[in-house]
C-alpha cells in the first residue's frame, strides 16, 4: 500500500514537472520557437484544433516561423487564430500557400514581463507538487488510522514523500532558471 501511494505521487509529480517545462516553452524568447505555436487553438470547421495538428511548423530563421497547413482551406482560420494570439506582437503574412510569422525583437520591459509570467507559472506548478505531497500524506495517515501500517513505516514513507517533493520542486526551479536566463539574454 505505502509503495503504491509513493509511486503514484512520484508519477504525478513528474508529470507536473513536464507540464511546467511545456508551459515555459510556450513563453516567447528572443528567438522564434515552433513550440510557441503548438497549442494555439484554431477554429477548424467549427472545432477548436491545436495548430500543431493542422500544419507543419518550421523555423527557417532565428525570428521567423513558417506554417504550412495540410489543408489549404485552413489558411484563413490559422491566420485569424494567430492574429488573436495574446502576447504575439506580430502580424502573420498569408501568401496563399503558407503563413509566415516574423517576431519582433523583445524590449527590455517585455522581457521582464515574460520573466514575471514564467515565475508565476513556476509557482503554480510548485503548488501542484506540494498538493500531491499533501494528498500522499493524507493517504498515509488514512493507512495509519486504519491500522494497515505501523508508525515507523508511515514516518519513513513521509520522509520519502518529502524528498520526492523537494527533488521535483528543485527540477521546476532549475527549468525556471534556464528559461529566465534565456529570456534575459539579448
């Protein structure tokens, strides 16, 4: 029972760290990154569809993304979704076959805004990891209350859960540091 609780918590904490890294990748830096556009939702024939499923994203130059849709009929919908995308600050150009998005240089003020945004996202993911620890501790307390495990086993499991929490929070902090350095790099 105890090993199952810890394994479940560890698996969910690892997913929280991966989710944090994905969120960080979605924040724009000085370079264009196809990851920025993967989750942009496009109204494709009435169905919200991620841009990554509607076309190929390429990065031919440092600040340019080229989107080649699989269905040419989706060009206008993709262009509209990109125009409505918050924090993009770019004007997509549609040539009838593909869409080219050239990202402008980031100002110092904008970089600082993005750092604040990334820090907020990191804190949200740290909270998720801590909540998973709390859930694990609650499950362990229930085992103790039901008499299914002894005090020593529960204490050992709680220490292991705390160590897991610390390692996963540290992983989020490390990813945050890398993203922050990337954002502030001119």
